[in-house]
């Protein structure tokens, strides 16, 4: 398992099972139709590809060291996404479920905090905005 | 003057109008370079709100630039 970016729709394909893994946790982040009171039509993800993969791999490495898990992997989609599309998929395999759930949650938090990927939402009214950027600007 | 290769993303790419370029600069540090670019291209973020990647590593904004460095200014991220 590793960290990948893709421009293709993310398929719900599980990894091949590991003999010692009793528990698999999968998180899928999907595009939802509203954010902060605005109705979203679609959104775009843009990535600094080389750094996103490097930072993403470091996060997965850190998760393997921090939690009692067997493997962890992540796919993040970039490009133009529609409502309901999978934006990110994180998969964690462990002997037991508690570590798998905790590691999965931690990985998602770290990806959101550190991986150089940006999101631009397109709203029903026709305008659009970069999340975390435009909202910080004076109006 | 140093030649620095710069990549632009998100709102910086939109304001600059391109994704990357190589430019000569008198800037000594990443912060000085950012301040120059922000003034020239009307970037909407203060340097304190921006991170910098130099040669594919996150570095402090006070990092001194070398000839040929690959620099990218990272606006607040929103993946996941």
C-alpha cells in the first residue's frame, strides 16, 4: 500500500488480504452538496504532485510506526469532481480493529493538515472559492 | 542575481497566470522572494499565511535561496 494521486474515479477495490490482518478499516471522503451554508455544484482538487506524494508517503510511514497496524494506503483524486464522487480513500489493515480505526482517523487528519492539495468549490450561484484561502481574505 | 525556478498553485497560479517560471531575483530569502512576487502579482495572502517548499522540502520562510533552487509557495492546504 502507498500514497497515490489519481485523475480517474476512485474504485472501491479492497487490497489483497494480509494473512495476519483481522481488521480492515476503509475511509472514503466524498464530495457533498453543501459546505458552510453554500450549495456546491462541483469542486476541483489541485495538487503539487511530487510533494503531495512525498508528504503522503511520509504520513503513511509515520502511521505504521505510531500505530499497531500492518499496512496503510491512501488514494487522493485530483481534477474536477462531481457531488458524490470519492475524493479520498484511506485503507488500514491491522490484527485488531481499534488500532486500524485510530490510524485511519489520524491519517485523514494528517493528510488534511499537511499534503499540498487545494480545493476550489463551485457554487450554485455561479461563483467559486478556494477553501481555506478565499475565506481568509478581507471582503 | 540568482535564477530561481518557481511553481505556482491555486490562487497564486490564477493571479500569476501561469504554473511555473524561472526568474532572476535579488531576493536573499524565500520570504523576500514571496514579498516581491506578492507585490508584483497581487497575491492575496501575507507571507505569514504561506508555507514554502524549497527543492521538494518544506522549509522556513527565512531560508536563504541558492542559485537554481526549485521554490513553491504553498497557500493554506485543503485536501482530504
